[in-house]
């Protein structure tokens, strides 16, 4: 495990987010606490509407955003049209399992709340390794299996149920796979999957919920933020991981 460099701010406040600003900034700060999030070329895999891409872009010379949802990519293109970012940004619609991008062409690949949704984790990781330069880094945030709630909700009797109705569902993998439509990961499990594709874990952390829009969450946020800095942080909502292509 590499030592932590000093945390760096990543374009704080530069872009308003419909996802909740605190959650976006917490994820970027957590990644910045594990590694230097900068370089020549960035691939934001699963960029969606560009919420994270636009914040990260200031620290790279060239930026590529990839996603499978045309509507969200159209929103992204509209947001950057006529801005300085447009000149250094390329946006593609393509799946992570089949990246039509050159070998060894990116210093950093980010997958922020994405890997839990891909069709094939193994194929996506193999493609990420292919497009990374030697020594390039993959930065990931994704749901943590040990968090007591399924953060995307789950299906029961044909209806989607909110997370609070399924406590500890993530702790029963066979049941979770049947009822949820997004994966969760343990640190060791995802590290093993990545290592099998030639990407090795060099930094990790956990993040508690940001509680951007929850009234109850807002009242307990000071407690969960303390947990995030304690030995109990392994119960955090999200894994924050950095992998390297050796």
C-alpha cells in the first residue's frame, strides 16, 4: 500500500451538481487523498452528464468521456458547448467492455460509481488495463458490501423498494444478487478481480454517506463523519480504491 500524499482540492465549487455537491466533493477529495489526480490524458469511464469529468478536467491536458447512455451524453455536450473545456474534451458513446480507444493512451482512468453497473467487470478491467500507459492508474469509487444498506434500492414483489427497507441485504450475497440491480464489492474481492487483469491495488479508503438531501442524515452527519475517521470506517457506504498498471 502506497503512502498517502497530501489531499488536493479538485475544482471545488466550479460546477453545480444534480447529484448533490457534498457527495461529489467527498468522492473527489477521497481520491485526492490517495493519489495525485492529474496527468496528461484522462479517461472518465461512465462519465454520464459530466458531473465529475468537468471537475477533474482542469488537472489534465486532454480528457475523454465515455458512457453508454446517449441522453446523458447529450446533456454533457450541451453543458460544455462554447466553454474552454470543449477544446480539450472528446465524448464517446461506447461500453467499458469494448473501448474503441488506442492501447496505452491514458495516464488516469476514473470509474466513479460505475463499475457496479457494467455488464462484465472482468472485461471492463481488462480494457482499462489495455488503454492505460505502464504505471497508469485506475481510480474507483463503488458501493461497499459491508455498508448495511443497498444504496441503489432493490426489487421485491415486482416493485423497487428504497434502501431503508432492506437492512443488511448486502451482507447476504445470493439474496442481494437476486434482488438488486447493482453490484457491491469488498476491498479484497475487487482487488482480486483487478489483479487477475493486471491492475494492482496501491491505495484504499472508505467513505460514509454524504447525506446531501436527507433531513435525518443531516442530523447524524457529524457522527458518521467521525466514523469515517475511525477503525469502523470499513462500514462506509463506498469503497475508494486506486489501482496501478505495472
